[in-house]
């Protein structure tokens, strides 16, 4: 600036000698060139690649897989999570069972962003959109945890980019304009002192300099843009997709040799086959199922071809499971006019008629207050065949008749046989009791579907020729109110199945006409039941009558030891063979025999569990250090570590980090439950219940789930589940699908997930990265919303939401 002022002053002086003029001209040209050079250096180092603040950042070229990740990251931003929470959640999402990890090591992103230099902040914001593979590449320069935080803590980052970063860009442009003005003024003043000839030369020199500066600035911008693209390319090199990885493998294997055509063809076929799970590389063709059941299709219960081949239906074989050889990959259509289900607890009293458009049961059982049609709704007055005036009064009558049953304390998990619309189980929630209800898919049209639409646990099952899919000695009580089961026939085979399921010392509540009516048929059944229960060593502890509902009930108790069995005058029913595994329950035929009770203080079933809710967190007494847990630790440590893990994951990730409105979540299923830690961690979500599934090829930990005061069942996920379509709000699968791939095709399993899940329901998957990518591709093919996706190393986390509608091309296939 001092030289500039001198130039102006010289311009006002009289003309000087020639030598003075040459000196002045030389100084002026030198000053001008210095100023232009300084301006060039300043502009080339300050100007960002990013466009002005009112325009979007110049995009980074990414692959199709990477573009999908960009969308997913934005979806996560929309959850409204804080930066610190999102960071912690993603750390949880990357872990499997690192239960002893200290999450305090995860840095606070808000502090790291605040302390970073301005240039570093710009770099972080400019790279906000790239996918996780680019983020992984950036770990060469930054700490891995800091990079992870930046990728997942963007709830406030978007506004910061629009505000703070735009301001920075504006300041830089303003400063540049000031420098331009100063440079122009200096050059113009110098020109005035040099005369016409010198003016022409200076003007030409200025034009050349400005052109050089402009070209230099453009080159610099292109270099920086190229740097961003190189970073993206480098990320692809670090974590190439399936196809790229196979190509790299081929070139390395060949190593410059000249292979035969046969070898080349073989390698290419293998590369194409192995690259298929990489998400978008596969296209899926979905069609709607064409079944006589239409919107209520249950593949294993509506297998008309298999049912027609049955030789007999005497024992309700036609109501049992008959699964097709290949799981269907079609989609069940929605009922016309389907609406978002009514939330609990209002759903216990009414549901949308359009969601379960069946009236037969209302006509057949309306006088018993099962269900009634009222305009757009189906109403449930809370009645049943044995409790026309309400289930709650009936439940309290049982408690008054037998205080030791202690609903919600001693008796926490019960089984309701022949549940109807499950009003009994629905009102048991008021007494802090979980009820596993079941009924067949029969002429009582959609009774179990009504139950699940109301938000009450139930499955479609029948007491026919096979054991029920539960372990032995797990239910605290079993209830039957006019359940239409002929307990006394064929040696008491069906009642003996209940004996297998009932915990030693547990109660059987039987409310039926033989208890209180004197018709010949009722008297005959009562006498047969009295003889059978006595031979089974069941003790009738109470026979009472509900005066309001005008019904009676008999309550029996199962023995706690084998003394009675050994003292029976006749071995009828006989004791089961020692080789008979009472816990074997998947497609095992029923037998008319009694399983002996456990002996020894450390054997499961030898004593009653802790009262609820203490039993939820307490390690079962039979699990100790001598047993090896599922994850390799001593049994008791394994159990405790699992519970600690899921409490941390649920609180930090699922409840606060995925944007799920848990007030709208009611029916939840854990598709691979292990110890039931996920369900136990959701205890604070009072409106939620969880169906815990232990797959048949997983360690048999289901008895532990029941010991905690939770419930569930066995299942083979290569077959359809015994529930109606659209019955669960959220499905959770922890390292399930990767195991299933070894036995069956994932496409059929995903079609089953779609069948079970309600529209707008969520699927949360924790599995290896390859499987997560494959499932994400299936979800996107159905136009589901990807709420969150994250991979770290070989582990992945995915949260997707089913849409309320089907893609048009699928609807057109009906």
C-alpha cells in the first residue's frame, strides 16, 4: 500500500528528467508485478472447490452402490439424533458381542469439530456426502474413530455447512474483491505517469498477467477437484465392490501368464457368481401370491396340495403345518383400504375393519361379546365364551379363588389354549402377565389375526399329532376356557402334552361346562378328566364358580417331584423312556407318557424361578461357570455379558439412534433371540412385547428365555412362520441371515419377512457386511426406505422400513 501511495504522489509532480522517469517506470512495473503475483498466490490457495453458497457443492463421482449409501446417510440425519448419540450408536452397530468394551473411548464429535482449523472444517464439510468407503479411505490421514464420528454425526452438520461454511466462502470472496480493487488502482496510477507508449505496454502486460492468473486459478481448481475424485477412487481401491474384488483377484492370480480360454471362462463365471450378493448388481422380480387365502395367506397352513393328500383329518392334521418344499418368493397383497393400525392400548378395544375384513366371527360369537362390527371398526368388548361380562373380572376371580397363583409375581408366563380373539391374554397385561395364546386357523375366521391386530401375542397352532413348539417345564400356568380340546381321549395324549409344558408346581386352569353342568355328556367328561388327572398326579386345588359370568372352573397343580409317580398302583399313563428328550419339540409326534421330573438342586425345573421382575435380570440358577456359554465364556458370565451388551445397544442405538418412534411399536419379534437379552433390554418400553424365536439350528437357549419371565418358540426360518400377514411392527435379526444362507435361499426368507411385517414396519439386521448388502438390495427392490446402513470391517448394521404401498408393477401382477 505504501508503494501505491508513492505512485499517486509522483503522478502529481512536474515531469522529471529521463533517468528519473525510467527509474519510476521500473519501480511501478515491479510493484505491479509483485501485487499481481501476490494476488495470484492468495486466490489460488484460498478459493474452495465448492460453488457459491447459494449453490450445491460440486458432486463427487461415486459408484451406484456408493450413491445409495449417500441417501442412507441423509436418512440417518433426518432422525433428529445428536452428533454424540449417533456416534455412539454406530459404534454399537459395528460390534457383535464386545461386551467389555468401554464406550468412553469414543470421542465427542462436537468438540473435535470445534477445535479443528478452518481449513480442516472445510474439508470435512466438503466431503460430507461421500459414502462409507470414502470415509474408510480418509482414515489414512485421520484417526479412525474421528472419521466414523464425522460420517454419522451430521444432525447439526447440515446447518453448519449452510451457515458457517457459506459465511467463510463469502468472506474469502469479499477479501479477494478488495485485493482486486487495490491492484487495479495501483496499476492505473502507474500508467498515468508513463505516458501513452508506456501505457500501451503496461496494459498489454496487465492483460497477460491477468490471463495467467485466471488460468492458474482454473488449474488450481481442477487440481483440487481432481484430488477429491482421486480420494473417491482411492476409497474404491481400499474397499472394492464384489465385481471389482474378483477382477483384482483374477489379475493377481494370472500374474502375467497366458491362460487358456477354459481357465478364463471359468474364472469369469466364478467372478460373476460371487459378485451377485453386492446389492444393486442383482435385479429381483417380485409377484403377488395367488392363493385361495389371498390377503391372509400362511404358506405352511394354506398348502392345499399337501392337505389334499392327507389320509386322515381325525386329529386335526389339516390344521397342522404342511410347508411347501420350496419357500414361496411371492408377496401377499394388502386388503383393499388397509390403514395404519390403531395404537395400543386403544387397539385392544377396536381395530380397523378394512385391515381384517371378516364378519363371520362377529355373527357367530357376537352374543358372547367376542367381536362386533361398528361402522369402520371391529369392536372387542373384552368378553369370551366363559367370560361374557369381561375378561378382567374373570381373571380376578381366579386370583381370589387361588391367591397362590399370584398373577404378575409368581405366575408371569402362561399359555392360553384355544384363545379365540385372545381377550384373556390381552387383559392379562393389566396384571403384568405375558400370555402365549394359540388357536387353529379354522372356521373361527381369522381369530388369531384379530388378536395380533389388537396387539395381543398369538400364533396359529393346533393340538393335533405333534408337540407344540415350546421346551418342557416352562409355563407357570396354563389356561383353557371352553377350548374344545378332548383332553381325556386316547390315553390323555393331549393333556400329557400340557404336562410336558407345565412347570413343576404350576397350575392348570380349566373353565368348561363339564366343571359346572350336569348334562350326561358333561358328567362323562368330568369323570374321565378326574380319573386322568389323578393318574397324572395332578392335584385339584380349587373348584369354584364365577357368579357374574355363571361359569365354573377347576384348578389343578402339577407335582414338584417324582414321589407320586413311583407310588401309583398302575403305570398308566406310563412314564416316558429315559431316551425321550422332553425338550425336543420340532415336528416330534405326541406320545401318551409322563416325563419324569428333574432330580437335583442344580437341574432346571427343580425349583421355582425368582418372582417377577427380579427373574428378568437374575442368571438362572442352573447356569454356572461349569457350562460354556453360546459365546465361549463361562455360562454365567456369558449371560451377564449378553444382557449388558443389549442394554447398551438398545439404549444408545435402537431407542435413540434410528429415528424409530417406539410409541407406535407394539408387536416385536427377535428372530434369533439367544438369551433374550434384546427383549429384556426393551423392558422400559412398556407398550412393547417381544416374541423370542430360537432357530432350530441354534443352541437351545429357549428355556433360559422363559426362566427370565419372557416367552418365545422354536422355528425354522427356511419355512414360513405360523402367523398371519402384517402382524409385527418390528423384526430384529442378529447374525441370522448369514447362517440361513447355508441351508436355504435368502430370497424366500426375505419374502417371509415382508409377509410378517406390517406396512411401515421396521427390520433391523446385524450381520456380516456381505449379507447386509444383499438384504439391502432386496429391500430397495421393493422400494423400502433405508433408514440406516453402516459397515465396519466385516460387520454391518441395517435398518429398513417397509412402505405402505406396493410398487405399481407388483400390483399389476395380481
